[in-house]
């Protein structure tokens, strides 16, 4: 899990010790000619931007898929809002 400027990015489906509500699914897509990890980072960045645009505090349950036939990488996750008591 990464917490950057209070924005959470995690492949875990839940966050123990944190109360949160789900906002919805967010997606980021990157196209490539020759696959590189920068393309993966671009897809994750786009997904996080969509979450921030929805006023989310993070994204959990992140999954990454690639397709060499379409030259695409897709990052998908669940945008969340932390509940402060």
C-alpha cells in the first residue's frame, strides 16, 4: 500500500484499521507499441486522477490487465473516501 499526500493506492481489497465508504469503480488506460513499466504507471496515474476528480481519498483493489493484441494496459480499482470519526 502506498500513501502519498494522504492518497491511498493499494492492491488489497480492504483496508484494515481504516473506516471508508466506496465511491465507485475507476479506470485508467494506457496504449503502447513496445510494453514498458512506464505504460503501467501511466495507466495507474490516469486511474488515480479519475478517483481524485471524484474527491476520493484513495483507490483499493487495484487490478492491472494487459493486451498485446490491442496494445493496451488497463488499471481498475475502487475509489474510496476515508470516514473520520
